[in-house]
């Protein structure tokens, strides 16, 4: 019998064991054969009995997997999936999964950095999870992670190890607070302890994501100082990171992109009892059927299916009154970003004329970080819109992350409005490298020719040089 989404959680236990608990992960499984199963039907995702007593980030099991662009074009990327112990929004133990990548033919170790890349999953359906959508044979039409492989390829081409967590969890709670950070951080812990990657406890870690992935990446760096202070997170690039999901809901409702806030509501109603109560009381049967349906759709299908849909048409009180209820205001407050200050340097990019995420919301998130003492380099782009900036900013982001891995001096903090990030002096060279890596994905060629295996050694030398000069 297929599993339902409500039977995956194991109650949290009050007993915590030491990291030297004697737990031994299950042996790494070989590549599965045949078409991959959806996560809800794949026993690999089921944690072993008693896993909740283990420390966060404990590796439970692993397997080799084969990746393919759009599920069809086989990739020459060595990949594993790691199942590990993590926590949900309320600290309840659950199993998380991350897909870790190494360019084919590249030796593990060799002082390689780790990039935690957060995809814009932006869906509740498990067909959109990276652990499924990136695999060969996956049927995931409209799943954004499949296209993001074209950008991830540039990190692999530099020889970096990449970890791609299912940051929404096994139930796909898009928009939830805090728990995306827990899942990604525990995925990093699991990756650092996974022998075939050859990483070390002090491996420098970079964080990157755009849009829904930028929102998840924001939770990663906000949670890291208290949840995973031992990780050496050297920098985070946050692209169009939403800032205030509650205000985004209000602005997008009734627009072409109305399916996006509907996806958030569909997910959040399962973890915020007050929100679910308000929905049950004030949303009619058509609206409830809409929320049930949208949980089964990928991102693109949800946007197309519910374009210009207005929640006001499904409520028995004006939507403004519903949004003003204490239960809804509590959710909006909980999911707002910027209330906790990251300790790593940040590079934030945002289009001024973004049709999905308002510039004021990201300005607010950045201002809250700066007020808390964070080092933020913020670029506001005049000529881009939401989708184009992800590509146009990628070369600058990759170079910024490379500098963080190498321990080079930080650029000045502050906010600057630019005509276009494509006009960055190094952007032309970066676009050539980006196109070359994307072309390798489309053609199924090897990545890793532009490997940077000495970045950690450079970082140590640069840090020592700064100490001597001081």
C-alpha cells in the first residue's frame, strides 16, 4: 500500500544521545534500476526505527543515483542521496534527504568546498522535490529544479561538491518558517560525514538559492548561528529571497501568479492549526477543493491553472477581514524573514521591477539584517525582472562565492542600485563559462574541467597573510 503524507513523522523524544552514540549508517545502496518512484512511494525515505534519538544531521542511509536533465539526458555526475535525521518546524524529529553531487571523474576530497544549493521547489507535490525531479526517468513536468540544473552545473564545473536538500520536507510545506534551515543544515552535516565525498569537518560551506530557494537559503543562514554553529559557512548568496511572504501573498492574490500564494496556503494549513481552523470556518467547498488540487500540481501547472484566481471569491467574509484575524497574523509574523541575524557575509540580489517579489519586501529583509549587524552586499537591478536576474546575476554570484571559499577580502557592505548586473566587468567571461556548463548538461558531457581544488589552501594562506599584516 502506498504511504500517505501523514504517516511519516515519528514523535519527538526527550532523550538526546551523544554524537558518539555508536550508530552506524546502513551500507550505501547501489543505483536503483527502472523508473524512480515518487518519494511518497519510495521506502528509501522511511527512517529506521528509533532514529529520533540520534543527533541532528546523523546519516541514516545512502544510495547512488543517476541524474538526467529533464529526466531524459543522462548526466556524467556522480550522485548519491543521503537520508538523515533532522527536525521540523516545532523541533519534532523527522527524516530529511539531500542529493549530493560530484563531477564525474573528479577525485573526492582534494580540499573541495561544499555548496548548499536550495532549489525553488515552490510546490507541495513530491514530483517537484529535487531528490525525485533530478533523477533519470523522473516525470516532473513544470518542476523548477530540473531547469536549475543548468545553473548548478557551473558550480560543478568549478569542482565544487554540491548538496541539494529537499528543504520543504517530505510533506512539501512550501513557505514554512525555520524548518528549511534545519533540513539544509542537517543535510550539510550528513554530507560532511559521508566518506565518498572526502569532505572534512572544517570544509568551507557556501549557501545559494534564488526565489523560493533564496527564501530557504535565508532560513539556512538565520538558523545556522544557534542550530549548527560548528559549520564553517563562509557566505550566502540570496537571490530574490521574498523577504515578507505574507505581503507577497496579498500582492499576488488575483494576479497572473496567484497560484504561488495558493501553494503556500495549501502547505502551511497543515502545520499551523490556527490557520487551518480559519480556512475551515471561512473558505467554501470550492476553495477547499482548490487547495486540495493545488497540492498535486507542479509549480508551472499551478500558476497556469490558477492564474488571476482571487481568494476573496471563496470566503464568506471579506478577504481583508480574514487576513486580519489573529491566527493569520500570527502565521504572517512567523514566516517573515530578517528577524534573526546571520553571522556569515551575505550577497543579496533583487530586481527592482520584479513581477513576483516586491522590492520593498527584500529591502526590508536586508535592512533588518543590517540593523542586526550583518555584513550585506546588496545589489538592486533596474533592468531585470524575476526570472532573468537568476541567470544574469549567476556569474557574479559564482565569483563572489569562489572568493569566499578562497578567503579573499570581502567587498564593501552596502546597498547599490545598478542598471544591470550583466554589465559587471567580469560578467562576459562568466556568461561564457555559464553557457559552457549549461551546454554540457544539455549534451550530457563531463563537468569539472575548470576545477578549483586548491580553494581551501588559498583560503588558509589568505587568512594567515591578513593576520600577519595586522
